[in-house]
């Protein structure tokens, strides 16, 4: 969340769409951001919408897009906060069309506990991961190659047995990215590029999850 605050303080501008990965603490921090930095009323404001869905479906996404096309009431920013546990692929493709040609003065903030964005939609949003403390002993970057590969095997074996889903592989990749960012973007530029390519691969239907993750842990 500090990245969002710093960006706004430096530019005085909001991006048209944000994706915030995290739990209830992210919702509280975002509320504080609106009141303390944007200085916008979040109650009784017809241009501020906070919606909560278990699953954001394509029909709900289309309703949102219709709402965002309407003229604002107060002449300022229109804010849409969507808190959801999951976004369907169809809904993401619907949002993609709007984010390619965003409506001026309209800003979306999507909050989800899991990073399940398609690469095409992700490229048109600012993605902000909640900072999660990791025990230095459990950091993937501190593990040897054999231990990294064993972690990959555990995840992919569980996916094969249907005790876990592909989202668990994505969460594993998320942790690696967080650790790389913590160590420095410039230092880990190439490794972050490897993670980005892996993420795109994981979203393909029938993706070889084990091969993709092994390539990441062997080359970062």
C-alpha cells in the first residue's frame, strides 16, 4: 500500500485501475488512503462505489462498466472499489476492453486475496501486493536448488491429486516475486522477467506447471 501512497504523493494523479492483493487489512488501508490522501467522502457520495462479491462474473463486470460510463454527479473523480474472492476469465476480458480505453476521471480498485489476473489485464493495471513478513529460513531464495525443486514437487503433486489448484502454484510464484522485489528491482531485473514469463505460461490451459516452476527456481 505504501507504493500507492508514494506514487500519489509524487504525481498527484491516480492510475485508472489498481489490483490490490491481500486481506481485510488492505481494505482498511485503502479506506484510509481515500480519506487521508485523496480527501474524498466514502459515505453518501454518489461517485464512490464499494462493492463486495464472492465471485466477479461477466454480468457483474458489464454492470460496472455501464455504471462507470455515466457522468459523475459531483464533477470530480468516480471511484469503484470491487472486493472479490475470484474474478472469472470472462469478467476479466470484459474489464480489459474498458481498461484499454479508460474513462477520464474514473478509477477502479480491485481487492482480492489471490492474484488470479490474466496477463493481458494485469498489463493494464497497477498491481500492489500486500507486504507479508517471511521468516528468513523459509524464504525460497535462501534455499538450495534441491530444496527449491522439492517445494515445486510438493505443489505439483498436490495439484495432480486435486488437493490444491493452479492458484497454489501462482501463490508460490507470488512469494518468489515478493522476495526478489525486497532484494531490489535493479539487482533482480532478469529474475523478475523470468517470473513474468512464467506467470503468462501458468494461465494457459493445460500449462505444464511443474516444468514452468522448475524453470523459475533453477534460473532466478
